[in-house]
C-alpha cells in the first residue's frame, strides 16, 4: 500500500515538472533578452559585410588580424655538425684482417672447417655473432685476473657461449635462419 502511495506521488511530481518546464524556460529566456539586448549582434549587422582591402599573396594574419612578418631567406632553426672522431685503438676487424694476412703469408695452409668455426679471428656479419664476440671478450677479461672458485659461473657461461659460437657458425659464414632457435643458450 505504501509503495503505491509513493508511486502516485512520484508520478504527479514528474507530470507537474513536465507541464511547467516550458513555461519556466520561456520566462528565463525573456529575462535574458531584456537584460542583454546589445550583447548579440543583430541580423542586419551580420548581413552587412565589412569591406577590407584584399591581402596580397603570401601574407598571413595572426588571431587579432595583424600581418605576420615572414623571413625572406630560408634558414634552419636547428644546425648540427657531427664531431670528428679520432680512433684511439684499431678496431677488432682491422686486427683480424692484419692477423689473417700475416698468417696467410707465413702459412700456405688454410684452416680446416672445424678450426675455422672455432676461431674468433673473423666475425661473421651478424648482430648475434658480434654480440657473442663482445660477450666472450668480456667474460675472458673477467676470468683473467680472478680466483678460480669465484668465477665458476662465468667460466660456465664462457663455455656455453663458445658452443653457441660454433653452432651459429660465427667464425665462418654466419648463422642460417633456423640456427638461431637451435643454438640459443638455455640456462
């Protein structure tokens, strides 16, 4: 019974609001028009076009209608010159070419395929091979001056990287497309 009573009251309030809503808005609109008649331009003033002189080509106006000066010469707002680099020590690739030339001069024998794959004199043109070469250099440098029992994990990683080097054929022609997944070092 109480629910029906509230339902009837709610319906009556909504009906009254819907009935008087247009009347309230029209009264407010009349008050606004009476208070601010000058704020909005009339239709007559909008229909009259303001006669201004035509602008020459290539001129731009800012938000206030004033012309913007453009530079006559094209110039860059960012000037950069690369610093000159001086090599401090010869790179590994030049070492390897010099070393292979000297070994070729002294020995007329070529390296066997197995020796060529294990050798690090030549690094294949592959990002994984270049990274492996740098990582093995780093591990060898870390192993060079430390105690044996403190660096067992580095020695284990170095041997795993050497196996990966041979599997990827980084000492010769470089890896084939499916070699990457087959040769990847898994911990």
